[in-house]
């Protein structure tokens, strides 16, 4: 059969890619527009988009742009490619969402009711745990003593352990102060669970007031803290956790001495 082949023996080539990703007769909501005028470049970008789509779809965890760059052809603008793919999925049953510097497929928000019977019943967090989680999210990096100073009551180790088990917080480092207390911060799983692209998407004071979570009569000098844009970047007053720290915290098995 030769009806679908051109004179060079190609059975579609760039034209086939054009037909799938863009075309004047296509529904604008169901196509991805490739900007390049170079046919070879357009073909490469289309293939890179298919590869990125497959990698994110197959992953159980959000896929970072760095991981995508390691797997896709050289010269591909990963962020621009994923943003274009995100627009393609914007009105579909699954959406491509950005979580910090990573990407994942998630059920469209308005279709969540279809999944309710499949959801695993989560254990409710105590009020103390919710308060500690909020303090960590807004004040990170923060130590246990600083949490207690903000709350005005003691914070039990059990409360922090519960939050660590959820995967929503993590130990970041150690404060460069006497005693070198551990600092805590949120994780990518926290952003993913609460539908945040980055930590600075946390609701501000006006949003919290509108939701009834803050009194409308706050002190005039009250302000909301602004978390670091990159929650993984250590601040100047933090040291990185080393093996000896992890051993002391019971997170790493101590190495045996020489016989």
C-alpha cells in the first residue's frame, strides 16, 4: 500500500505531526500548537512532548523538570514545553499541574466527586497538629522551640512525628545557635496534597479573613510571614544535616567501629 507515502517513502513525517498537533480545521481545545517554523524542529518538539507526557503519566510521583531534562533531547526548553502541554490538558478530565519545579497529572478539580468512593479515608489531624503544620508552612525554617513560642504552649514530639509520617513536613537542617536545634519545613507532598504550585501560593491574610479563619479585628501591626520561595534552600543560619546528625536523631543506623 503506497497511498499514504510521499515520493521519498515517508508515510507522514512532519505532515503527520502537524495533523495531530495543529491544523486549521481542528478543535482549538484539543490541539497543542507548536510554534517552530522549522519542520525538523517541530517534529523534534512534538516527539519531546510525547516523551514528557509518557514520563509524567507513568510516574507515581511528581516529575521534576531536571529529571525531564535528563531524559529528553538536548536543546528542549522543558518549562516552555510543559507549560504548552499543561494548556492542552487544561479542559480535559485530567490536568497537568505544576508542583514547585515538578509536574504531575491530577484529576480535574470539578470531577473529584467521581473519585470519592475510591478515596482512602484519611486519619484526621488533631487541632494541635494543624496548628503546628500551619506554623511550619508559614514560618519555615522553624524549630520546635520557635513553634512553642508562637503557639504559647508546649509542642509534643508525638505531634511532630504524626506530621512527619504524613510526609507533609521534613527535617531541613540545624539552626546555627547553641544546642543546634533541628529546623522543619514542608515537602513537595504538602504542596501536592493542598494543590499549591509553590509555597508562596499559601493563602494570605485577606484570604484567611474571608474564609473566617482569622478575626477581622487583628492588631494593626499583625502581618503574615512570607516563606522562602525555594523551601529546600538552606538559610544563612542553618547547617545541613549530616550523617552524625541523622544518627543522633535515630534516622540512620550508627556505623560500627573497626574491629
